[in-house]
C-alpha cells in the first residue's frame, strides 16, 4: 500500500510541475491560436538564468524563480513584438515555423555559450531535504515546486476569471474584432499573453533548477509534454491544463511502476490519443 | 600613366602571391580523416570531448613534438610529410543522422577513414557505410559487443566491450563476497533503451547468471526523460544488492539524484561507460557521486601511476576543453594514433595494406592502459583493459583487479543521510 501511495505522490508532484509548464502554452494557444514551438526552450533559458544566479551570485532557486519568471516574461513579450506579431494574419504555419526557428536559435545559442555540459546547483536551500512518513519519502524540492505550481495556477485562474484584464483576454480570445470594437487594445493583450505564458514557464524553470540538471536539451521533452497537456486539457483552459497535467503525471508514474518504466510514455501518449478521439476539444475546451 | 604602372605592379604582386600560395598548397600533402561524433543533442558534451581528443592526436602527429614520448610525435606528419586534416561532422547522437553524415564524409568529402561515433547506435550504421565503401572505421569508445561481432573487415574498436566489463563486474562481486563479506546475492540493471544500453544489459544479465547471481530487476528507460521516479521506485521495490547502470550524461545525474530523493541505495553500483566516467558530471554531482563504481580505462589518478606518458599529451587536450582526458575521449585519440602508426608501417595509403597491418600488428600505445593495442577477430582490441574504480571526492580510485587496487572499496555504500 505504501508503495502505491508513493507512486501516486510522485505522479501527482510531477503532474503539478507539468501543469505550470503547460499553463503558459495553453494561454498563448487558447487566446492567440498560435503554437509557440520555443516553449521548451523558454524553460531551458529560465533554468540557465536560475543556475547562473545560483552559481555566480549564490541566489537560491527558491528566490531566483522571480527573476526567471520576469526574464522569460520579457523574452515572451519580445518574441511576440518582433517575431509572432509579424506572422499573424499570414500563412497559418508562419508563427509555428517562426517560433521553431526561435527554438533552434535559443538551443544552439545556449549550446554555444554554455557548452553542452550538464550543470547542477549543488547547494540549494532545499537540496537533499525530504519528508519521511514511514515508508513514504517526499522530496522537499519536488513538493515545494508542486505547491508553487498550484499557487501560480490559482493566481492565473483568478486573473483570468476575476479581473478586467482577464475578461479582456477572454474577449480577445473569443472574437478579436469585437474586442477591438469594445475598445480593447488586442495587440497589447497578445503581448501580455505571450509575456504571461513565458512567465509561467519561466517560474517553472527557475524552480526546477533546485533538483534537475540544466543543459541545452532539457526543455525538449517538457515542451512536448506541455503540447499534450494543452491539447488534452483544452486550449486556453487553466483548470484543463491542471487536470490533464495531473492525469499525465499519474499515468506516467503508475504505468512506469506497475507495467514497465519503458512503457510510461507509451501509456501517456495512448491516453492522449484516447482523449482526443473521444473529446477533440480536450477535457475543458472552450 | 603613373596609375597604370602602379596597377601593373599590384597585378603582378597579386599573381605572385596566388602562385606561391598554390605552390605551397600543392607541396602540402593532406590526408582527410572524418571525425563523426554527437556535437549536439544529449551526448554533445562527450562528443565534443572526443573531437578534441582526435584534434589533440592530429596536432601531435602533424607537428614535431620532441618533448612528447609517444609514437610519431618526433616527426612531422606521416609518410614523409603528409598532414592529417580532420573533417568534423555531427551525428546528433542519432543513428539515421550518423548514417547520412558517414555517407557525406565518404562520398562528398572523400575522407580516408572515419573515427567515431561515441554512441554504439550511431557507430553501427556509420561503420556499415564505411564497410560498404571499403574505408576504415576506427571506433574509439563505443562499447556494444555487437559492433565487433559482425565480422567486418574495415572496422577496428579500441575500447573494451560491455561483455568484458560485465565479466569483470561479476568477478569483482565474487571477490567482494569472498574478501569483504559483502553478502551480494541479487543484481538489478538500469539502462537506457538504446543499442548501447540494451547490449550492456544483455551482457550483464548473461554474466550474472553464469556466475550464479540472481537478476531480480531489469529497468530500461527512455533517454532524456523528465524524471526517473518510476525507474528508481521499481529498483527500490526489488531492492537488489548491486545495480549495473548504463545511463549516459544527464540521465546519470538524474538517476543518482532520484535515488537520493527516494532515500535508497543498493550495496554497490557498477557502471558501464556512462556518465560515471565523465569528470564534469562527477564534479557537478559533488559528494552525491561518491562511492559509485564503474569500469575505467583512464583517469588522471590512473594515468599518474600507470600511464605516465599521457600527462604531456593531456596538457594539449586540457587546453581545448578545460578537463583532463576521460576513459572515452582518450580512446578516440588512441584511434588516430593507431591509424597513423598503421599507415606509417604500411608505407602506403592503400586501404587493404593498412587494414592488413592493423590486423596483424601489436602497436605501442602509451595512451592505452597496458600500453599495447592488437586487434583480434571482428576488429576488437584484444589488449583493451579497464579497471574498476570507486569515486572518492571526485577521484577515481582503483579498487579491482587487486594488482591495480589502491584502496579497499566502501561496500556497502555509505547511506545518503550519513554522508
């Protein structure tokens, strides 16, 4: 029984992290109908920033996530202003290909500047700390990251549902022209949404550095999983992203332990296909 | 008028310059060698170090280095002045890319030989290309035993295979049981689900069973995973006494840290050529990397005692990458040294004659543990040896065979909470 609880907890914590990584993508995709292919690389950039802050200035990831979030917010906003905004209204594939180019640029830039070496912050506040409850072990870095994810997702949900800015974002997502007629500066909304999407993944990256090695390829699989979560949860839906991410985390952990570790991604992708076949708009799609 | 004279003089000078440059080029004979490694992707760190090692060997061979006591260092080039020119290409760690890049190197660049390709899964298709084209493939460190089971005529591998290491591992476990009363009965395996990992695991299982140990858990995983929670949980549930690991690069660090997070360790961990051998990863893991063990063909500690001629060559290498040679990268330097020695001995670039020399000669190799290289059936270096080391504060301390041992290994490993 304790093994089952341990596996569930591992899945839950992994899912909460995935949710934060995917929330930003979901927002961008849902509001702008733009696929940000550089999402995984935004995570990598945030991790590098957090790592260097920790390594050079001894700023712990428990603090540096603020800087990572802010930096990737700016990176997201710049990406919109100089790349994505020039592609909107052009061929449907244009933003996708442009952000794919950006992802290649970011990955190779980091590869060139920081080398392909794996970098780990050795001494962080949470490093090696764990809560032991009988046979169950919960890593504190994972727990804190999971709780942060929940808090930030809640804040994002609150922003979307309870604030004028959130209503303006939703209005822009529903009908851009109508929103403009109502006096909403949709270009600014798009810029903000791209920035917010970046900030979410930036915060996730900042926190991840407390237990995961940083290297130029680190964002690849996270990026792919984020795409699955958004498609499964429903484009633009924060609760959808959370539900899908937790589902993916649990399926990954349970299939990995009870079937075979090598089967865990097979199970995740099979579940994704099943959900998309039954409900193409995703679990909470608009 | 004066302008015309000036123009004429300048034109003459330019012609003279072009002519002298082309004469110089014509005088310099070059031999193109393809250097095919993962320069991007998850194994880029190791790949870039392998390239630096080949570059180091080329630098030593191409220029006079009277201060170095290694073959060909005291002369310039091979075959009376032929310089080695490296053509570097990237496999990205992917078999399909390795194959197409090998084809490009052979067909478009016209390379004489390919040295590569770190990942066994990349070396396999790339060497199939060279074999078809009757070109040599010098493989430094890809360790899958299957590579030399193909009976290829032009494929030569320097490093020991996973088969050799597996036998050494179980022999050492037997020794630990006998001499340190380790009480090891069960074995588990964790490995990346690739050509390298699967073959290492197959060899590990076969060796363990043959020696009478019970294999209680077998955990393949997809390289580059976001977490290894299920994998470590599976190991922890079966609690084997020893784990054989075949995890490269970032997966190795993730595995070690996940074991720490889950507060679990077996009595001993023995690694194939993996992240364990990477000095940078060892440095990054810090104290968490302590007491893990693995097969090691070279480390500065081993070099200082048994391979003293390496140090001077290592200086050139360290300037390029900032870290000393490791077990993998040094084999790639050896690959070029051995090829150059074979060409020099054959006295010709005729591939058949050079291959014949490679098959029949025992080469001096100060950069190899044991000091000799001789290829047997399938192109495997029969003199390849590795010793088992244990990490102590970033130092690879030899623990087995006993003739090399410098310390008594800490078995069982010190638990995480007592470090």
